[in-house]
């Protein structure tokens, strides 16, 4: 007769309990893994949907940007063509009126002729102002650089502004320092100078208007138009400086933010003195910025005003 092991009755239930516990833990782990797998699949699907939405939105933005650039180019081309079509016949009218002045001898005839010529010149400046306003609003493409010399710029200023300033009691004095030729986007440069001179003609008091033209070299990092970084090598860049000084009446110099506030006027009252729309300073500053240059103003009420335009140019041999 076999004697039962005294510990066997207690060992069997313990093993069974351990097996059941192991099964529960295994089942719980499998459930957790299943939940984790579902979560990972849901997260992966959500990421796929998000990526698709981002791709669709990016494609929409790229299409909108392409349409905007196409519209900007169309507006730019229209503005340039309009300016050319308007100024070409207008220059012909001005030229014929100037030639006709040599053949008119009567006082009444000369009066009519001077009125017609003055109106034509004002219309020419208005067309230039319209083009400058369009250029300050729309990013027109840059034009090729053209050769220029300070003496050429001096002659242009005298020819264009001496008579209009004299008619309002102002004497133009232009001084060009001796310097070699250079290349610059002349159309935009002339528009900046025209805006500054128009502002002087419309608002300055009687007296001398002096214009100083000079070239100098400045230390820049990475060359003209390159970003300034500590690692960029410093180079000498050639800059054109145009300094215009009148005899007053002066004004409170606006801040940079106010200066770039489009179409603002120093005096908006209906009784303001001087003609013009009063936005020449803003236009000059905006176009100077697009030339990678700057416009610095120095003035105060009751005193003279100094405007210094500085733009980078390319030296020529």
C-alpha cells in the first residue's frame, strides 16, 4: 500500500493558481498589445490624412501664388506700356511748344504758349507721379543697369528743374563732384529724385535749393544686396549720394513707420499751402528701398530741410 505524499495536496492547487495567473497576465498583455496596435494604426492613418491635407493645401497655395505672380507681371507690363504710350506723345507736344516759342513774337501769343507749355510740364510730372505710385504699390521688375556720370545727372537736373523752380522764386544750384562713370537703374533713380524735387518745388519757400552729387565707398559685408552676416567678408561698395537742401519751411521728420505709411500728407487741411498731393516723400523712400538704398531726412519746423538719397551703384572703367 502506497503512502500519499503529504505535500502533494497543497502543491497542486498552487500550480493551478500560478497557471491561471499566468494565463490572465498573458491575456491582459495580448489585450494591451492589441489596443496598442489599434492605436498605432489609428495614429498612422491620422498622420497619413494630415500629410494629404498639408499636400493639398500646399498645392492650393502654390497655385494661388502663381496666379498672383502672373497678375503682378501683367499689371507691371500694363503700367510700363501705359507710361510709354502716354509720355511719348506728351514729350512730342512739349518739344513742339518749345520750338514754337522761337516763332511767337506777340505778347498775347507768348502768354498762351507759356500757359500751354506749363500745363504740359505739369501733366508730364503727373504721369511720372502715377508711375511712381504704381511702382510703390506693385513690385515692378528691375530694369537693366545703365551707364551714367555725375555730370550727366547734373545736366539733367538743371534742364528739368531750373525753370520750374525759378517760376516759384527758387534758385537751383547743382554741384557734382569729380568722379568716374558708374552703372545704375536710371529710371528708378530719376523717379526718386523727381519725387524729392517735386516736393521742394511745391512746398519749399523762396531761396536757394542746393543739390550735391557725390560717389563714395562704404564697407558692406558680402557685397551690394547680400545679407549681412558675421561670417561674410567685408567689401568696398560704391554708393551714389544725392543731397537736396532747401530753405524751409521745414516739418517734423516722420518716423520710419510713418514714412512708409502710404499716401499720407504732412498737412491735410483744405487751406494747406502749396500744390501737389503731398506723398512724394513716401514714394521716394519706397522706391529707394527697392533700389537697395535709403532716404535720410533732416528737418524741423521753421528751418531748412535736407534729404539725402543713397543707392548702391556698379563702378565702370
